[in-house]
């Protein structure tokens, strides 16, 4: 299929990644995180695939994301991880989503709206949402258990450094959470304890508790920024385009805005119609490689809004107009990981796929076959 930019998402890979995470945390249920449009993969398709892979919970960051999943027909337990304003809380509750609380006044708001399922959050060191005071977190839990119509569904925290190897702060956070949540569970036996993101799920069984909350790993990206295959994960997303133009570039001629590439010797330039308007970041450096005909070619010149240019070398590398180009994914023996792109840009794999713009159509498939419609 020749279109200017396409994100092909293999839902079967998401299913297998969730199954892999289930086996990594055998005693825990899996809550698949599909916030930010499923890390750019399409939230609805990711949610359905995650459930098919054995996730019994889903999580999003916002009330709108929760409502969107319900509108798409997604059932099952759903948790909104983020802060909720007065306007947003009723939207989350109307979607039948669980919400996160760390102030008693928030539990009162939930009760005033007719009630809902509440997870009390202790801030053990992330320093973002949640309360740092275990006593306040305990009062929030008690309020959620007591208020009319509300139920205490969980006790939770979130790690700041689970993806940093040999980091001691992770163990401190884990100890703080266990010291608060394990005794509290005696009073609230139905509340689920949960703390682990992808990195914690893969790193330490002591962080699994009742429920793990992997996001990045369900998409087959590595939370440690390494090769996902080493942990049995399979990248689900490929970013594809094609060669729209091929032409010679004489010594002294340039390509792109600002003439940041000037050929020092005669070469051949291919134009691939993907740019920062598609979420292919211009960044501090345009350095990247793109696969054409199973070979890697360097991106040269500046990333434009709608186009990038590749240096095919003096012989043109056998590339012809219309050839498939792969920016993320595999072609022949070669593959380009989101982790490698993130490295070059000085960012993380999460941002590479989240950045893909709405302009890029998502094509969901099952190992290359058209997905069955629901
Ligand atoms: C995003 C998020 C996760 C998932 O994190 P990953 O690193 O993508 O696995 C889990 N828990 C909370 C609270 C989050 O915000």
C-alpha cells in the first residue's frame, strides 16, 4: 500500500506482549495502560488487543480517554490515572471508570456525584500526584471505604526510577509503599494493591502485588531503552512511507531548508514525504536512517513539515521512485527500533510513538492480515 505515511500496528503483537507480561507477573492481574491514544498506536485497538491478550484492567490518563473507550464499546474495569478537575470527574464516573484520590475532599466530590470506585494513592517518591503523608493516604482510603456509594478499590503508588538499573531509590519507594499498604489491606481486604509500571513489572517480582500497570511494554517497546527482543517483547508499530522522488544532486548543490546539507561530491537524493507535521521530529539533529530496498540510507538536510531527504550515494543505491521506505520497523534483514530513534534525538521511545500525528493513518492488522471487524 503506497501512501505518504502510515503507522501499521500489529494488534497480535500487542496480544503477545500482554501475554508475556502476564507470565512475567504470574500472581498479578494486568492493567494495560492505553493513555495518549495507546502511546500513539490507537487506544481502541490497543485496548481490545490488550484484553484479548489477558489484561483484565485498562488504564488511561484522562476522563475523555475513558469516555472514548466506552464509546468504542470497550467494557471491563477501567482506571483513570490522572488528576481530575471538577468538570472532568463526572465524565470519568459516567464512564464507569475507577478514579485515583489522595485528598479526602476528592472522595467527598465522588460521593456527592453519586459515588464510584476509588484508589487511594501514596506518593512514595514520584513527587507528582498522591500525598506524601501515609496518614493522609490512610484517611483517604478510610473515607473511600466509608462514604455512601463509594468503594475503596485500590491502594497504589508510582515509581520514579524503575527504569534505572541498580537504582536504590526504587527499593526505597517499594519499602514505603509496602509499609503503608500491606497493613492497611487487613482493614480493606477487597482493595487491590498496585505499583508497577512496565519497568518494575519486568524488574522485580516484589513490586507486582495484586495488579501490574504496564504501558510501554505492551506495545513491544523496552522500558529500559534497550532491544525489546531481549525481554521477549515485540514492537507493534511500523512507520512506513515511500520514495516520492529521486534526483541527482551535484557537488555544491543542497537539499532542504537552511541548506544544512550541501553535497561535497555528486550524489543522488531521495525525497520521502514524511516530516515533523507527521510527528517525525526535526529535533536538535535530523540524524536518522531510513530503510529502502532492505538497505539503510542516512537522512540528510533538515526535516521539513512534510518531507525528509535521504542520501542514496553516487550510484543511487538501486532505489527507484515508488519504493517502500520504512522509518520504524523491519525491511529485509534490517530493522529500525523506536529505541534507536529516541537515542539519536536524546529522548525516550515513549515520545517517538506518542509524537506520531493524527495526520498519519493507523492501519491495524494481525500479523499482516486484515483484522476481523467487531
Ligand atoms: C503511564 C503510567 C503507567 C505505565 O507506565 P509505563 O512506563 O509505560 O509502563 C503506569 N502507572 C501510571 C500511574 C502511569 O501514569
